[in-house]
């Protein structure tokens, strides 16, 4: 992997530029947003492309219905990168554990386990019923190195130090809980895709716009509001209240909780707002001692040798 010197500065520069676009109201226009993001993210995107060629390009915004439907393509690509990196390790280096928090059905974790039998793969979720249902479908089998553990990512009890923490879509602050889990246990690698940026900081309010995606997410968040008010603990935590954002020290010098809440409320229709939230995560990981690559809601982070 290439030297990451200067990439945090590039992320900070990009974040400052995108925050300025938000302040000027230059969001939620899909054609202009694409041009704006290319301008602000070209250094970060070029670094990803040098290291991990083959990113599945798409002509639709990630905030569009078509973009949401194509998440699985990016998941497959991210998983292939992870499998290649781990399979290429010298004999003896691959012994270890992979933890997939917020696994839901455990589909990805089983697939990873079937390809990396030298690793124990632990899938965790606060609600075990989805895993229970999935493993009873016709043709589904649990690899010998696969294990499901009921766990709350906001209060994780799985204390093993894995080689990799990986997750594929975790709503709002669940992504941040999983990222912080990787940081706390000093996982050498983190692979992930973030999603549902509107749900950071306990937020379930969406800026109303006249399109199907906006309507669908508002409908989804009616249920999320019920869950938050019941204190179920499965999507929201006081540990990740609005005051927790921005998370990185660098972003705190540029913005505040009110502005990040505004970004979250617009993120259903704005890739700029999604990227603002993700760049804060990028800087948070970098401040914790990770080399970070980011593109299209995908993260790859590797603990640098000074921290390992």
C-alpha cells in the first residue's frame, strides 16, 4: 500500500470546501453535485484508484434510488479487495479473527468465512432473529469457522482483537459505533460501507423534497423514531447524540453539531452532505493512527506501523 503522507490534509481541504458548498446552499442538485464532488475529492479519489483499481463506477448519485440499489455491487468489490489482501499474506500471518458487527442476516460473514478458512469469522448483531431465519433457508450452511454472537455495537462485549473489522452498511451512528469498536480494540484493518447518514446523532428528521427516495426514507424514519423513543438500543445511543458530531478534532475546528445535523437532514438527497459526514469519519480514523482510503461511501483503513 502506498504512503499516506498528506492525505489527511487532502481530506481536511475537501471537507472545508464541501462545508462551504453546504453553507451556500449548493446541494441536492444531482448534476452540479457530481461536478462539485469531483473537484473537491480528486486527490482522495486518485489515491484510492492507485491502490484499489476497478471501483464500480455508476452514473447515478449514491443518494438516488438507483444508487441505493447498486450498493451490493460496491459491497462485492470491497469484499474482493479484503479477500485478496488477506489471501496474499505469507503463511502464518493469516491466523486470526474477523469480526463483522451489525451483520443482520450474516450473509456477508458466511461468504467471507467460506473463502478464508484460516480465519475465525464472528458475526454480531443486537437482534439474533435475522441470523436465525437466514441459516434456516434452503441451501444455507454455516461454515465451520463461522460463529454468530448477540452483541450491541454501542456496548460491545466481544473483546477479541481481530485482524479485520468489516461491515456492509450500518445505519447512521451504527457506522460510528463500529468504527470506534475497531479503533478501541486496535484492529489492524477496517473495511466498511456506511449508509443512512441522516441517522447520525439520533436524528430521524429529513428535509422534505418531492421525490420517491425522499418519501421512502421519511417513511422509514417514522419507524426509526418509534424505535428511538422506546430506547430499544438497536439504532440509537446517547453515546452518539448530536453533540458527538463532528467526531474528529480537525472537523470541530471547521464546523459544529448544528451544521452536521443540517448535513444529516439533507443527506438523503445530497451526496455532498453524505461526504461531509464521511470525511469527518476519515479524519477521526486518521487521528486514531490509521491510514485511510475513501471513495463512494467505502472505507479501507489500516493501522499504521507507528501505532500497530
